[in-house]
C-alpha cells in the first residue's frame, strides 16, 4: 500500500516546481535555496509520517523547474540539511531517515558524514544554550578573553 503522505509530498513538490517554472529566467541559486527552506517542513512531515521520499529526484525536479544545471549534488545535500536529527524522532522515523539519507549516500557519498557533523554541532549548540539557561548566563554576559 502506498503511504498516504506520498500524495501530499508530491502536491507540495509540484506546487513549488510550478512556481519556479513560471519564472521566465533561470532562478538564482539563493532563491532556490530559499524555496527549499520553505519546503523543509514537508521534509520533516515526510519523516514523521514514515514516508521515504527520494531526495535525489526531488533535487532534480526543483533544479529542472528552476532552470539550473549542474547543481544536483549541492541541492540534494542542501535538502538533506533540512531533515530532522535522529534524536528528534522516534525509532521508526529514524529508520525512515536512514533510508532517505542512504539513497543520497549511495549516489554521492559523504551524506551520512556531513549530516552527523551537522547534528553533532546542533546537539553541542543546544547543550550550550541549555546550560546557559540554567546558569542565567548568555554569550553576551560572559567575560571576553
């Protein structure tokens, strides 16, 4: 049985592609990045709804609609960067996340390494913010060295 979120994902993707395609010129890379950032909640929902979306195909469709060339790896990795951390999801959702990332890993290599680095950085930043909240200190109140 097809995951019911698949249709929602496809409608969202088609809507963004339609909008990008309506621009008569090549869309600037920064604009495409902003569109992907706006699309990010759908990526999170895909994982939450146990839908294994194809990041490579998603990147290709967005690039084609934006009339960009030669950016598939960059855009695929940028889309990956908007996925939730395994620490933020259930074990079943983490399995879906692994499947999604593995497809990109197989195509380009380095996907897991890049995401682990990002997630480790986010975890460190979150820990730092939590410990600052406990002490009542923030970066502005710490003495400079």
